[in-house]
């Protein structure tokens, strides 16, 4: 569709436009605006040989010589079949600018496509949200104080502290009470709640010993501590309100997260250094040290959270640990080749120890691949050994030398592979 | 391209996960809380490794807020639909994570913000952001909206989903819709209401800033083109869907799941729109490339150990390469198997002959009879051919006796199929009836014969393109509609009504002659063949930006099932208002 032939009438118009332009340019530079009102001062003037900015065709009257109204560059007819809306430059702008209310003006393909950007909208409501939240802060605090006061009263005086409400629905899950779903009252706020300790609605209310809450809230003004047989019913809202301060406190360090934080920190160091390394090879040793640390961390992580047959130790956090492990493995896999290169170049002072050990997180796939390689190499070694025997028998010593050398090399690689495989060496 | 859904995907990815820009930022591992709707959106758009490398170490469903374990060291990114509001509120009341960034996948109203604010007693919400992606991104120009079963008012739901699409692309469009469809009419007024009312926090007011021409939202109805999904497709992506079904970018072949995305599968990206012949050529070249690269790596042949080392290092890359080849090989061989099994080479040609009017009725009839007598051709395929015939000409009862002959058909056609065959034409003529009547009134009785098949014959008019591949001669009706929009001077039978939102009217006036951005929505299902058409139109015409979408991706099987339901519905309930629930 792009190649739609231009009517001859249009070509005339263009050559006319080109003429008009050159005259305008010579006569009067200060008021160089076209009849449409878009300035032309940025238009490129004709040189001895003019090429289309896009297809690099020689521009002449036949191809058309057209200035893009937006960028001012010269183009052929074919690449100026476009129109955008423009407005005149304001302030210190040099060229006309896009404006969806502006004047339709002819432009080149580049400027047209530049205009066609995919924009993506998102709406940030955080400000509004925080303002609204502020208005609720007092109300919520008041509620919490009330619940706490009621709780103290209940503990100290041991009697009903609120007026029991009436109704037909649970105030939390809105289930309708019936013969099977009985009414209960929260002893702290008096709301009607349902009780379903094992089912889907089990979180509406709980029936718990008072002492268990007192244990968790030791700082309140208790007159006496009731014995641990006394139980009472409490809705989830009141429980949350009571334990608000407690929940707000920081949770003790979590081993998994702590290790992970160390890991990503180290990983990030490596990423930064890898980037620098591509420009500056001097930091190779430093990078090697980071890699070594990272490796140690990974091994620790594996020992800590996995059993020997790669099962997760902590069942409750299984997915978390697996995900972490996977993300590390991914990072290592993506960069394995680079590390090897680096470690090959920067042979550290103690080569045996410093060499990057095989990443401990060999996946099953990798293990299989390595094993296959190992097998192939072993076979080759076997073949060469046979050949050596044959050759010694037939006394062809001149070829024997190179064979022995070959065998040596093979053995080295086999060793390397075996090292890499480590405990996975045997099938 | 001004309408690139992959760009939307990338921008939203950065919004959600904010990949770290510089070293000074402290890294905090994150957990991602989703609900069922957003899980599909996320899984269609991003890979797990993408998430993992952005320190998302845990993904949970917000519905399970009761059973989450407490991890205050984790930051939480919540990306949910408004349907999960109550779960979110409960989660905030007894939080499990350190801090929360909440993203909604569509606009929310003030009342809802207040509810969240009230429940945030711990003041742990850092951000509350609306991003507008209540739809799935299939390709860079193809989207799909999800239907939830049991929606009370589907127009309302679809309307808000399409509104999210408009918002995400920053478009405030002119709405054009097919005037003969009630469903589309209701949907269009729903969208217009969404745009004009202030329920979206005036979001629509300052869109279109960078649009010289008002964008167009084109609402179409599948019912107006019932034949495109019946025709066997011959391009790669459509064929995969026809024979193996693409379900949310996943293809199931021989108990194996294959992920198909053009964003990280170069071969698929290059070949998804190729026809079958070009595809096999392309694939052969691809395999040869693989061979030549792996040939060097044959371990036994190399003498130099250093070289061997290098090759071994490249192993993972080869592995990727070979699995990719294997996947496509599996798919292509499955397609090939199906084509020869169903005798589609012959059938396909016959289909094209019928719909493109390439032969006389007598010849076509003879060919159909030979097809019907072939017991190896499945009954479903025979039904498809007969449906095409019945829309082109009138349905011939003599076919039924052959179709019902146990010697020729195995299994015998079901009651549904027979029903559909006899009613197919009236089913879709009926929807156009008002149209025809109007024309007849205008033109008087003299033209009654000319008008007899006006809608149907127009369906076949658009085969004039110079396609020399006999299997690809049919062009869907969509082509005509788009061309008509681009060039209003073209002849067309399509009737479109126009709705213009207030803000658009203020800015551009009511008359607009140019077209740049067109967002198409096909109600009732879309074929990949039409998606390819859209891709081709926008490739050929740089001035136009197109995206298309639907509520379902159809192949002939799913479409036939819908048709069966439709005829059943017609029998029991003559009202047409419920049509949409079935479609």
C-alpha cells in the first residue's frame, strides 16, 4: 500500500513548494513563515547534490524535493507522504513541535514514526491514599484503646464489660445464624460472631484461655492473674486490636532471609565488578575473591537448608528455599562461561585452591551432561591406551610419543571433569 | 508502532518490580501476592526466571492470606483485581510481610480506596497504584479479555476490561460499532459511559495528548462473519491452534507442554505468519543451521583439546537450540499428521473454491458428493464443507441422505449437526434481517431479487487480492471493514454507528477524515487468521496502527460447538437477547 503512485498534480505542487521555499529564503529571513503559519527558518537549503535523508536517493524535480516541516531535512516524495500536527516553536525551542491541536503539516517518515510512540498509563494514588489513611488513624487508635480497656476490665473484674448486641448475621463474615451456625458474642466488643473452629469461617472468633493473651501482653496493669482454666470468646478484630503493639515489633532475624540477603549482596558486587572488568582487567583478582566468597555462601546455603539428596530441610518454607536456590542456580548458569574465562586468565598464586570449584548447585541436567562427556573421554582414553599397546608391540615408537602426550592431556581433562562432578561422579 | 502491547508489558514490569538502577539502593527480597485473575496476566507476560532475577523469591495467592507464614523481612508486592478487595483488607489487618506496594489491574473508586486506608492500621502500605491491564497479551498486537463464568452483567465486565485497555494505551477513542448487533450496542454504550462519567477519576480527560487524530475503538460481532472460523487455516500460528490448541501460550503435544511466545523464541517469531510451504522450508533451513553448528562440536572428531573445551562450554546454548528445534518439530509433525489424516489438502482447496466462488455450482456439488461418500473423511469436516456450501448457495436436502448413510459417514452426524445444517443460513440471516428490510423499503420491490442474498454474497466479495496460493485465497470480512475505515471512499456493505465521547468532541470536533490508531474488539471470538491479517495490514501501511482482541481465540472445533449451542438455543427460546451468554 505504501507504493501508491503519486498523482502528477502533486509533483507539480511539490516543485512549486520547493521554489517558494528558495525565494522566501533569499528575500526575507526574519519573517520566514509559510502560509500555514509554521516557521521555515530551520529548513535545510538546497546544496549541489541533495540526497533523501531516508533512502539516499538523489533528489530532483522528478523524485521530489521536500522539506520535512518538523525536522527541516530534505526528503523525496515517497518518504514524505505523512502529516502531523505542528505548532510554532516557543521560547528557546528551535524547531516546530508536535501538538495535537496544531496545524496539519507535511513531514517525513522518521518524524511521523517518532510521533507514534506507545505510551503507557499508570495512576499513582499513593498521595490520596495516605491522606485518607491519616483520617482513619485516630479512629483506629481509639478503637484499640477501648478494646484494651475492656480487656483489662474483664481480667480484673471478671464480669461482662459490654452490652451484647443482637442480630441475625455474623458481624465479620456475614453468615446467617441457623440451627447449625450458632450465635456467639465477643466478650470484649459485644459483637455477634459465628464459631467454626475447623471450617472455612474459623477465623471469625476464637475461644481461648485468658492467660494466653496475658502472657503475650505482660505490660498491662493487671490487679490479679486469673487461673489458666478460664476461657473466653473473642472476635478476630478485638484480638488484632489487642495484639497491635506486639505485632508491630520487629520479627527476629530469619535465617533463610539473612543468608539470602548476604547472597544477593555478594551477587550484586559480582555483577558490578563484571561490568567494570570488561573495561578494566586489573580488578580480576578482586573479582575472583568475590566469586570465591559467593561460592562459599552458596555451599553454606546448600548445606544449611538441603539434605544430601537435595531435599529441603524446613518443610514450612520449602517453596521459598527452592525459589532462592533456583535464582542462584540461574545466576550461576548464565555466567558460568564468563567465570571460567576469568578464572583461567587470573590464575591466582595458589592455583589448586583458588580455582573456581564446580558450582555446588549442579543441576541434574548438568550432571548428566558432564557424565556423558566423561564417558566419551574415558572411551577415548581407552582407545588410545589400546593404540599405545598396539604400537609398542609393532614398535612404531615415533608415533608413540604423540600418543602418550595425547593420553596425558586426556587424563588431565578427565580429572578436571571428575573434580567438577565431585560427589555426582558415579551414577 | 504506536500500539505495541509488548511495550505495555515492559513498562508495567518495571513499574511492578522496579529493577534496581544503582548501587546505593538497598536490596530487599520481595514476595508477590496475586489473585486468580492476575496470576494468568502475570504468567502470560513474564517468565519465572524474569521474576526470580528481580528478587521475587515467593509468589502467593492472596486468597490464601490465612495460611501465609509471617516474614516481616520481605517486602510485598500486591497485584490484584478489585475482586480481591476483601482478602486484601484482611491481609492488611493482620499483615504477614514488612511493607506493601499495592497495584490494581484496573481503576478503583474512592470508596474502595477508603476501605483499604481504613484497614491499614499498621501503616505499612507504601504505594497504591492503578495499572491498567485487565486483559491478556498474546502477541504485540493481540489481546484477549478473560470471561469469568457466572458474571451477572457481562457487558459491564467486558466494558471495564476494554476500558482498562484504552487507559493503558492512553487512548480516548471514537467508538464505532456494527449497528446490527444488540450485544455490541450495549457494550459500546457501556464503554461510552465509562469514558464520559467521572467514575474513572477523570482519567480520560487528559489522554490523547499526543494524538493528532482521535483513535478509533472498533467493536465487531463474530456473528456477522460466521464463516471465517470454519475455514481450515494454512499459516503456522493458526494451524497450531487449529490442530493442537494454543491455551494461554501453552501447547499440549503428546503429554508434553510447550511454551510458545514470540518474545523469546526467534524461530517462532519469524515463522508464525508463514504459510505451510514456506514454513517447512524455513524449518529445514533452521535444522541445517543447527546441524552445521553442532557438527563442529562432535566430540569424537575434534583432535584439539582446547577446542573441545570451548565446545563443551557452549553446551547449554546448544541444548537450548536443540530443545527449541525439537519442540517445533513435534508441532509441525503433529500438524502434518493431522493434515494427511483428515485429507485436508483436498478439503482445504474445496473450501476455498466454495467461499471464493471459483467454480460453478454444479461442479462444486459433484465434488461435495464425492467428499461425502468418502468414509475416511470425518463427519465434522463434512459438516464444515456443507455449512460453507449452504451459506454460499442454499442448503440441499439431498446431501443429508448421503451424510446419514452409515456406509459413508462414521460416526453418523449427531442431531446437533443436522439441526445446525438446516438452520445455519437462517440463523445468521436473521441477525441481518432488519438491515435487509430497510434496504428493501428504500429501493422498492424491483430490487427484491438483487437483495435476496445481499449480506451473504458480500461475504464472498473480498477475494480479489492477488494471492496465488490456492489455500490462502479467502480473506476474512475484517479486511473489508478495516479498508473501509482507512479509505472511506471504498464500497462496502458494512454499517458502522459512531459514538463520540464528550472530550473527544471538544478536541477534534465531530468530523474526522484521517485514521491512525484503531483498536479492534471482536465480540464472540477471533481466529488467529484474522490476527495475522491485522499484522499484515499494519506491516504494509506504516501510517496505521492496529491492535485486535477478543474474548476467545477460536478454531473450527470451538466455533462449531458454539454454533451447536446456538441452534439449540434457537429452538427452545426464540428471543435473541440471550445470544451473548452462549457465545
